């Protein structure tokens, strides 16, 4: 298993919700030679630096759209965690060219810079919206996922390996429904898009832990999907705001009724492990031999939030929300 000890690690989008938790976790658990926060917002970097600083921690201003800046930042880097993205669905629908520049062209820039500088491992964060996408954000992230998987071919004889992690809604992340419900419960009315709606849920810490584990296990070309619980939107509303009335407003443009992380068309290339699914590339990478002995999913298999066999209880979600309130206060 690959060891991160003594490695130089760079995270793009390092000042976001995931990035901050990843940096804090890495400083606490991993004995890294260097940890570089790469992001484009100087104010967020300044504010983060007041809370998180260490002798081996560096802050690097830059944008993944700027390939020259990435080449400078990747000098001496062993591992890259790619978390930078334009991820707000309505904003991407209204500004599709911007989403493409960051999520697709930015991915290409990351791959080229990583290969040219001999980065050993790259792991990119994806989203459930990249599975059978119906909006611009999901489409750009599906394209990004494909680029990172194919990047292993572009690496040629070099040792750079690239993989992807895909998971569902992060509890308490920017733009998610839980902080929105928490903010609205004082009004006495909670807007509900559709009572049938279901979603996968994962905490930021669980996401960080999964990414670190995948970094240590990956061979290159895998798309990792954790097995995580689902929850119905009505149960979610009842857990967060039990005394509120509900106003049905309908599904918004670009939104799905249920989330899917392994669509049927990918099932034939997917193996199931105890705690995750691994979607394998269509190419026959020789270094993925270990998965050949793993059981393949049935051709009509679909890992969706509505057919999940793991469900969050209201009590479990309330505990998660208490943590969010403490963090935000």
C-alpha cells in the first residue's frame, strides 16, 4: 500500500469546505514533508492561515485555468488532490462557459502538469451529478472524470497515476439543503421540492477519510464510490425542523428526483468491495489485476439513493446537524 508519509502533497481548492478539513486532518495524522494549499481567493487563504498554519504548510495563489501557474506549483510535488471546481448547479447553468473552463480545461491542465512534473498520484473529487448528468455541472464533472481516467494512458511510461472519488451530498457544505433548512426553520415554513426525493449523505470528515484511504489504495484509473446512507427529503425536514409546515415548490431545473452514483451502464465495469464500489476503466490497464478476482456487479445493477439498503435515521441526522451548528457559531 502506498504511504503518504514524507510526501509533498498539494490540494487544489484548498480553501473550500473539503479542503480545509483535508488540510486539518493531514496536519494532524499524516507526517508530510510539505502540504500546499492551492486556490485563487487571497482573502480565504488569509482567513484560513489564521486558523491553520504549520512549518510544512504553504499557501499558493493560483487558478486551475492557468496551466503555467500549475506548472510552477507542481514542482517537487508527489501527490495532488484535485478539489477545485465550480459546483453550484444554477450558477453553472447560467454561466456554462465558466464551468467548462474550470471543471474541464482545469482538469486537463492538472493532468498535463502532473505528468510533466512526475507527480506520483493524483486523485480528483467528483460528484453524484456526474452519473448520467442532466445539468452543465454534472456534464463537466463527467468529462473531468473521463479525462483523469484517460490520463493514465497519456502518462505513458511515466509513473503518474490518476484516479477519481465520487460521493453524494456533504452534510453542511456550501449550498447544501441542510444549512438552508436550518436557516429557514425560524420562519415556520420549509420549502420541499418533491416529497419523494432522496439523497445520499456523507460528512466532510468521512469524505476526507475516504479520499486519503483511496490515495493509499489506488493503482490508477479507478473511480471509487463509497457505500453511504440515504435519506428521504421529508424525513430530513422532520429531523431538522419538526414543527415547521411544508411548502411543495417542485423540482428545480437541472435537479434529479433521486441520486445515482453507479448508473446501470457502468455496472458491467464495476466491482463491489465491502465498503465501496470501484468503477473500472474500459481500457484494460495491466496494473488493475487485483480487481479481476473481485465480483462484478450485475449488468442491470444501479446504485441509487432510492434503492439503497442503508438509510439514515432521524436521530443520526440530528447528531450531524448539531455538529454543523457548533462549527458555524
